């Protein structure tokens, strides 16, 4: 599977709809028409590109299909599709897969999210800045009105995601999201859930692939007439978390092959690389000295040296991967760390050998002498480290497995 190409902004004179907003519904005969007409008026008055509104009917049994058909007939930018089975994820997959708009979005029919956030939501996707955008009720600057029960459930769910799947986004379930179509075409075949966990699964896969996720603080007012069954939804979400966690642990999701092609990273001159590498190395050396001094009394010189060097080597590899060699995302990160640890082994041999030689030639050296010898050996190991990082760890082939600076 080839990587996604570098993001490009959409042309200002795009003739076809740039944005397709999907509104998934099930038995919403009361709210559907006023909500869609309000959404249409908002887009007509504020959105500078052609747009489309797609009502995705999830096998409704009331008057929802008739209302959706009437809206499609009355509003030139509106259309509707009908599914024979329920499921928000199923509705979004079907509507997004059939759309030709370069930016795809969805929002809940109750319009709990203030529509003024819609343009800030999709603007980073239109400009080429981001791959996915999500509204967040938990981000700083959000204004949320809802009962304590839903507030607690939402915060607990997102905290669970952070602790189990190590996600970086703040709100997985806000019904206010957008995605670039080229990204959706790659991600949708990998998303198994067809219900409420669809959003979370999509975001986890995208984040693990190193795609950029933009968050927008929203103003959100809870719908007291919500038909969501919180208990069954929570159980399904827990099962989804377990399933996705197993897939990630087993490596069955090809996240490393989903990221963007590398974009322009830090300046590529050797001088610029050396300056950044030197800055990272200076910080690492200070950290190494502090760790060694803290561990030396209890662990002895050799063990203190090994532990201090190991911790600093892992941090140093991660920092150089991002800052010196311009790689982003998690693709290839474990392989780079494994090679970095091999380089660490050489550095450990050099510094440990220096300690051994010092104690053999100078019995009972002082602590300051030990540190001076280790710093000198560390500087030599640092030069060797740069040569190996640039020619072996982060070679052009290895960089092809990382993600460029445009990724989150």
C-alpha cells in the first residue's frame, strides 16, 4: 500500500462541491427538517465553497424518509440515501464512500454543536494543513452545557482511551468531525465497527499512522431527547477498545504504511543537521551527567553509567529522529529505536572501556575525574553516534518508513 501523497490545498474556484456534510438519522421526523434547513442556511450564508448536505437514513420507521426526500427536492444542495440497517458508522461509511467531495464531514441531527465551528473545522482540511478535524467538548476554550451523568461518562471514556490506547486527541465521540476524502478512502476499509465506536476506531488508526488531527473547541448544548442507550453503547465501546488494542499489539493494522509521504522537514544541509544534533547532544550530556551523579552512590560506576546512558540514548534517538532528521509519526519508530540501541551498545562499550582503563591506570580516582573521563568518552561516542544515525539508522530507506513533518 503506497503512502498518501503530500497534502495540497484545494483551488479557490472549485466547481463541484468541496464539502459534503452527512447527517445520519434514525426516526428523526421531528428534528430533521428544521435542523437541515438551519444547516443549509448557515452554509449558504457563510461557507465560501460549493457544498452538499447528505441525509443518511438508518432504516427509519417513521416519517423520516419522506421528510428527507422532500428536503432533497426543495434544496438544490441537499440529497439523501437510505440504508436497510441501523448504525451511525454504517451510515457514515456508506455516505462518505459514495461522495466525490474532497472534504467529508458529519454532524448530529440535533445540532448540539454550534454551527459557527463548522468553518474552523473544515478549513485546515481545505487548506491542506490537516487530514482529519474533530470538534472537542473537552478542549480548552470549549463551552459545554450538559448534565453531570453525561459529563462523567464522557470524561471517563476519553480517559480510558488515553490509558489503554495512548491516544492524543481529547474527545473521540463528539458528533462533529471532518476528513479529507483521500484519507477516508485509505482508512474506511480498516474500520470494522458500524456503530458508535466507528469514530474512535477511525481516529485511533489515523493517529497511529501519523496523520494530522486538528481539534476545534466547540460550544455544545446537550440534547435532553437523545435516544442513545448509554449502557449498551458503553459495552460496545469497551469491546471495541479491546479489539483495536489487540490488533495494535499484534501488528495486524498496517498503520506504518498509511501515513503521508514525507514533506519538507528541517533544512537538509550538513551544517544545520550538525547544529541540531549538537543541541540535542548537549541536552543529552547534561541529562547523562545528572543521572550518573544521582545513580553512582547506590549503583556503582559501571551500573550508573549503563543506566544513565540507556535512558539518554532512548531520549536522544527520539529527539534526533524528530528534530535533526525531520521524521514525524510512529511509522518506523520502533525500528529506529532498535538501531539506536545498537548504537547505544557501541557508546556503552566506549564509555565503559574508558572507566575500566581509568581505574586500572589510576587507582582510586576522584568523582570529578571519573565524570571528566566519561564526558570525554561520551563526546567521542556522540561523534560516532551522528555518523551511524545519518548513514544507518535514518538513511533514506529508513526515512521512507517514517512520516514527514506534516504529520501529527
